C-alpha cells in the first residue's frame, strides 16, 4: 500500500492584485502615507523578469553551455478604460517615464516596482462591448520593493 503526503497550498486569486503608477523616477512609498495611484480598471497584469542566456561553448563542444547575462524587466497591463482616471490611466502616455508597481497579493503585502518608460498605450472601443485599454512598459534598472500600505 502506498502512502501519499499531499500538502495543499492556497492559490492567490488574480483579483486581489493591484497596479500602481507614479510619474517620474522616484520610487513609491508605502506605509500610512503612500505615494503613487492605483490604475483603475486593470484586469490583467504581467510583470516579467528576464535574463539573457549567453552561449559560452568552446570550439568543438557538441552542446551549448550557457551563463546568465544581463537581466531585464518588462510590464504590461490591460483592462477596462476609465476616462476619469486622471492619476492612473491618464499617466499612460507613450514616452512618459514612470514608476510602475504591482501588488500581486494586494496592498497589505509588499510588491515590486520598477522605473520604466511607457512604450505603448492603446484604447479599443467596440460598438457592442466595453472600452478597453492596454499599456506596455520597458523597464530601466532592477525592480525594488513596493512597500505595503498600512
């Protein structure tokens, strides 16, 4: 007879995630006097940390050998368009430098933020559906902690 030791782990629902933005390059503060603003309507978030894989194989090697190269971060968001979101969605102008941050478990748990340039912003309006938006960010430097909000 086999014995199985199953440990169940709670999954974090995407709906608890929050996205914040602050114009400029000063990191957002948390605590009782947080800086930055939530971007309204965000339904989908991607916070990707990447690394170049450099091939260092020598002549004659039959398989590639890789080392970690430079790291990179990019962010993309999308959701429902809100024209009155002056401190969130209206900051999403291609070419703007911003701090973009994501709380994957909500603002009561520290997240990550990174300095970035808004590389694209798109709004889509269909006659028989909701208006949506999407934005992409190319990041500058390493991500830093997005402090929790108390």
